[in-house]
C-alpha cells in the first residue's frame, strides 16, 4: 500500500477540489453551449423558413435578382422527372419570363424546416398554377430545399421536387 506524507495528502485534496471546480465549470459551459445551440437553431429555422418563402415569391414574380442572391453558385435542382437545372438555368428562365405564374405558393401549414448546424432542409407542399409556352399547368408537388450557411449568409444549394401529385391526393 502506498503511503502519502501529510503534505502530499493536502496537495491531493486541493487538486481534487480544483478538479471538481473545473468539472463544474465545464458542465455549466456545455449546458450553456447547448442552450445557445438550441436558440441558434430556432433562429436559423425562422431565418431559413422566411428565406425559402422569399425564394418561392421571387420565382412566382420572375424576380431573377432575388433568385440570384438566394441561390448558391453551384445550385442544382432535380425534378420528379429527373430533369436537372442549374442556377444559370433558373435565372435565365426568370429573365425570359418563360413561365407566367398565377400561383407558386407553399400550402399553408405544410412548411417544415429542420436545421443541423450550418445546414437546413425545408419541405413543403407547393401549389403551382402557371402557363408555360402557351400550355396551362395546375398541380401540387412536394419539395425539399437544402440551405447551407456561408460567410455571406444562408444559400439555397440543392432542391428536389416530387412528380405532380394526382388531383385527389393534392388537397
């Protein structure tokens, strides 16, 4: 058995006390950091929700400038039919006003935003009523939009849309 001198025992007790203090400080810091992350996440959810709603409004009005601000340079959209569009494709379409929208609106209450650090995903049911190339379109689809926090703010980096839903299922 190891025996300690009285001086060594006192030093161990002091260090043990400091160890407890350090552990308490770390535990409190982690608790505060977790609360800050939750608060930040809630704020991020609100920010991204508003940004995605702003993006849908920009598409509806063919506002290429706002779309350009929100879309990341390497943005990709994949439709339910497997067609792939880049940022340049969407901006050009908006500038040319290839589609005239009557509706390009998320159905109320369907938007859900999930945030994980610097990434957030928006899902919602979208109602599109428009005319493209003289052909009318009126349908609903589900989409998922992925946003990433960058040094200049949140940017829309990837979108994926379902096929148009059958009329009976889109109510």
